[in-house]
């Protein structure tokens, strides 16, 4: 079974990816398997104010997410240099992964809607690599309350995983 062939949906194994990050590393989703829950957020565009607000909030809450056993991965459909500029203007404590050809966006079924509107998504992937939370949208204003909802979801995963 290859990870790349599995559609991203709740309950499925998350498609793996490996991308260059703004900190110079190559980061793969599978790097976190067995270690941490992962929040993955796909930025719609660098000009999207709601995405910027959401990413900024994730940055502010980063320590809380890490204490809850989660890592944050943010993906931007730009090259590493533009991704680095974006991350530096916000002052994020975590790297942004560059996906210049948007192959990972396609892997997660986030192609442009009517060839105009970039789809965006927020996911929580558990320690076993299973998609536990998935919200896809072309309307980015849903992200304005998303950070706290994600934290609550990740925190509840800790309770579930402690029982198992």
C-alpha cells in the first residue's frame, strides 16, 4: 500500500509528502509518525488576510500545541524564498513548507475551484498517521475561529490516546 495513492479523508491514512522548509530542512509528514499529532494548514495565497490571521494565531498558540503533543505544519504554494519572506513578516516560531508546484495541494484535493479560487484546508493527523479532522474550503473566513477549535480537537486526541 502506498501512502501517496490514498485520498485524504477522515479515518484514512494521510498522504505522505516531503517538502523544503523555510529553515532549510526537508520535512516529511511521516517524520512525525509514532511521535506527535500534526496540524497541517494549507495557506490559500500570501494575499489572503484570513489565512495570515490564522497562521499568526497558530504561531501565538504554538507552545500550547506543543505541550498538547502536536506539531504544526504550514504549507504555502510558493518557492522557499517567498515562503521564507512570508514567514519572516509574520515572525512564526515554526517553518513554512514550500510547495511551488502545489503538488501537495493536489495530493490533498485542493485544486483551484473554477480555476480561480485556491482551496485551502486544515487537518489534524494523529500519531498513527490517520486523518482525524479535515476542513476544506474556498472561503477562508472560516479560519478566523479555527485555531482554538484545532487546539480543542488536539487536546481531545490526547485523552483518547491515553485510554488506548
